[in-house]
């Protein structure tokens, strides 16, 4: 007889069979197969699909943002409401600002989400404290437990474990609660597969402790276009490194197989979003195309990280908004072409049978489910603009897209079914895949978390220490001088200058406060000429929804991205200067590098840890560039967008000492 599985319930509905206890999810007093935790997940899922109505299946196939009733993100926020009591409709896309022809439901009340619209996949956006997160997710699970079939909720989130010096909505609003590691490029700078697997395993413990079960990430995109605003969400441009990291992260987050300890991982953006024309993102009409100018670039540079995730049993894959175009060089074997003389069907990847069925499933062997990106039905529906919304849903689902994000209203999918555009067998296929994940995650047996334990596990001291050490070691030393390592106990006069575009006054204040804390004998002076040395931190930034404009090529010149280059040059001319550059993209350094005494790269780091690293703590900077620094804007403009700089001769910047800043370069003390 198997050991009794630990069960969780707030209705106390249980049944007994063979001397064992099971949750009575449908309340009929009998043990039905989907309630039997002894059975394989696939068998339980098949039984439950047969018991669900079409409406219940359809509701499961959309995943929308969901909020507590007291959330700052809902207009009717009330501190007395734990659960959201009202639906919210908007007349514009909350991500792009695009106006809708008619209002769109952006989030449901909790009761309507569970019991009216039959949703079971919800996205967490709020940055709640550990206890508040656990209390809220438990409360939503209780509503789900009381529903007709007792199907639990899967809570999903974008990454939550990266340090952000300033919080930005839509970029890094979920910061400061979970353990804070360097940004993705900073993790890549460490080039440590074991560390990244440990990272995945440790943060999965934090997520599950708070009741979050699914990660929207990580980005398996190889960043071959340096002007792309989402470059900093990738692990850089080295195909081998990105491939190893995606495999290790999947192992860490999910374990050998999905279980009650796993966080299901959704790698994105298939088949690789780094192929951008002039850096433009497919959130926008002018960036909607994936064009491959180099024959074979797709398979050589962009697919290997996705294959690594598939080989590790990744739970889901997210296609990008973009569509392939037939001006590309040959990328696929001719037997996979859309027609005798046509390589691609020019529709977005979530609608694209060649990429989802022939490539992802048949050739690459993917067994999980396909989770679309946000807004493919009503905002970023590239290549299918002429279809009605029900027709778009039907095409996506028939192609193999199993769940659509970020959508709170299944009405148009219901119309596709009601109008005969979509047979129930396609609903069954999608829901079977989705339910299998929920069973494997153990949520049908216990969806609840210990609220006291959430406070102990999330952001705990042990994982925080690992994260801060990783921050310090991710610093990348590009040129050394007698200024480094810093002596934080000495008496020195120091001029500090922080320049960039994002809340830079707040950042400058934090940097100076940090230096005074770490080096109490340093005197901060107001003029560089009065200092023994200067510390300059350049923090350029490309903002997706501010900078990506039609007809305008994005720039990686620091001048174009908030950095006062002239002031940096004045400082470097007057006093020996440590130049730190925060790399969210591969910035052009030809102006600000030559006169600096020392040059270091950062990838989102707490200033405390930056100064400790420069002082030699944990061995000082250990990072290696996860991307090549381009020599010039013309170098970037003339390079193929589908081949990373690492693989192009003459691409990388050569500094004043004759050192080439190519991917993999970095010094140590």
C-alpha cells in the first residue's frame, strides 16, 4: 500500500478508499479517478476532461492578470477587500496603450474568474509581502475548491528575483521581497552552470512557499541585435552559454520531473526573439517581422537553447508576437516549407503551423503545452489582422496554442466553439495538456501553502547571501588601474557622478549614501578637481514603450540614452576615474572608455555590493562579458541581425590598451 499523501482542504471534503484518504473535489462522496492521487497525472487529466463542460474547458484556456481587492493596480482598491470584488474593463491596451474599438475585460473579480469564466490560470503582478502573498493565494484557492469540480488555480509570474535599483512598472515592479540576484546578463557574466541550477532550485522554493507555481521565463532568446530593448532580459549572445543556462535553469526550477516542489517553466520567445530589425520589438506593428538574412541562422544560433529546455522536459513554451517573412534566406528544410516555393506562412508564431507543429513538436520533440504571449487576439495579431477574433482563436488553437495570455475574458473563444469554427477535440487536447501540469504540480491534492512558512522561506538569509555574492562576483573588470581594489578604510576625497535616464536623481542619492556607508572615511566632494579620484556610474537605458518608434532606428550610443557623455569626459580629464557602465545593452564605449583609469561593467547591482566587489570582497569582480561591445553604430547597422556579434570578425570594440571587448572577456584582481 502506498504511503498516505499529504492533503490540503478548507472544505474538509474527503473520501476514503483502500484505507487511504482522498480529497472529494466534486463533492459526490465517491472516489472518482481524477481525485485518486495514486494514478498517473495523464490518466487523472483524461478522466477530468471527460467530466468538464465546453465552457469549463474554454475558461481554462485563457490566463489573465489577477489582483487582491486591495491592489494598487485596481481602480476600486479597498484595503478591506482580500479578494477582488469587481470586473475591470479598459478601452486601451494596458501594455502598449493601443486603443480598442470596444472595451476589453482586463481582470475579473475573483468570483467571476473562477465560477463564471472558469479561469484556473492567473498571473500575479503585485509585489506583496510573503505573508500577504500566501494569504491571498490561499483565499483564491479556497474559492476554486468550492467550485463544481474543485479544480485548483495555477498562479504564474514574471521573474521576481532580480535586483532593481529603482522599481519600474512593467519592468521591475516585483523587486525587494524575494531574494535579489543580479539581472539575467549578470548571471550570464558568471558563466556558471552549477550556480544557475542552484539559483533555479532555490528560487523555486521561494515561489512555491508563496503559492506561485509557474514562471513566465526565462528568455531563451539569443540576443543577436544589440539595439533590442529586451536585450537585458536575455542571457546574452553566446549560443553555448545561453543553451547551457536554459537547460540548467529548467532543471533547477522543475527538478527531474514536475512535482509539488517544482515551478513549471515557460521558456520564451520561440523560435527566438533576438532577430530584430533595427532593434524594433514586435509589440509594435513596425517591429512585427522576423527576417533572417543569413542562411541557416535560425538553427545555428537561435534554436539550441529551446532544444535544451525541451530535452530537460520544460513544461511550456511561449511563441513570440513576430511573424517570419519570405524575404529571409533559407532556414528550414524544404519538406517543412509552407508551399512549393514559399518557405513561411507569414503569420505570427502562435498561429504558425510550421513552427508549432512541424518544428517545435515533431522535429524538436516538445511534449508540453504552448502558452501564447499577451495580446495575440486583440492587439499584436500580426498576419491574421483580417480574421475575426473567433477566427483568430480557432486558428491559434488548431495550430497548437493551448492557452492565451494576458486575457481575462474567454468570450471570443466561446464564440469560436459556438460558431463551429473549433471542434471540441481541440479543446480536449489543450485542456489535457494544461491539466496534466496541474496534477503533476500536486495542486489537486494540496493547493494551499503555510503562511508562516512563506515568511521564513521567501527572501531567507541563506539564499539572500548567495544572491548578494552573485551580485558582487558578476561585476566585470574590463580595465584595471592602481585605483583598484578600493581601500574602503582609507581616508580619501572622492567625487561621485551618476548619469542616466531612469530616476537618476534617486539613483545618485542611493549611490552616495551607499559609498558613505561602506567607506565612512571617504569624503564626498562637489568638484572633481578636489578629489583623489572619481567614481562615475553610467546607466544608459532603452525603454521599450518610450523609445521604440516607427521609422526610428534605436541607438546604443550612451548619449542617446540619458548619459551625460560630455560631463563624463570633463571628469575623466580632471581626475583619475573609475568608470562603471551598467549594461542592459551592449553600449558603444568609444567616447567614454579611453580616458578612464579603470573600467568595469555592471548588470543591475545594489551599490553596496558594487563597492564591496571593487574592494575585493569574494575575490572582487569575476564576471565575463556575456555579449560583445560593438565598435561603433555603423558596425551594428552593417551586421546581420540574426548573427550575434561574438561570431563576427572585427565587430567588437578595441580599447586604448588594444584589448578587445568581446563576449567572454573579463579580468580579475
